[in-house]
């Protein structure tokens, strides 16, 4: 049997998604540094408490005008459910009329 990955705290991840949605973004992914995660006996448990300093969230705005991709980084170990604690790290915009901005 190979490695096993279990996700815990899905309700907290959904809560993060709603927080981003309230700001007009669609949460697409959460990236946690692999050095913050450890396999134990071929099992990896990912908990919502693993979302901490330097966690990156990918968000998206996709409408008739543009495809806007944004990457936010959580500042320090602040409250992850307060949007102002997520700082915009980078973004990329593709306008539907063909004009690009990065």
C-alpha cells in the first residue's frame, strides 16, 4: 500500500472560500509548504491548523471582461479568516479582448 493522505477541517477550508467570495474572488487552491507537513508511517494528515505563515491562496475572477488570477500570502500567523491578513503576492490578468497584463 502506498502513502495515504487525509484531509481534516474541510469546513474551515469552506469558510476560507466564503471569505474570499465575499471579497469578489473564487478560491481555487490553498498551497501549504511541504516542509510544514510530515508523513508519519506513510500517512499524511492535513489539518486546517496547517494553514499558517506563508500559506498561499490562489483566487480567480473570471467574467465577461477578464480572467484575473491572484495569489495571496497569509501574513505571519495571523487570523486566516480575516481577509486583510492575506496580502496580494502576485497577479495575472488576461482580458477577453486579447490584451494581457501581468
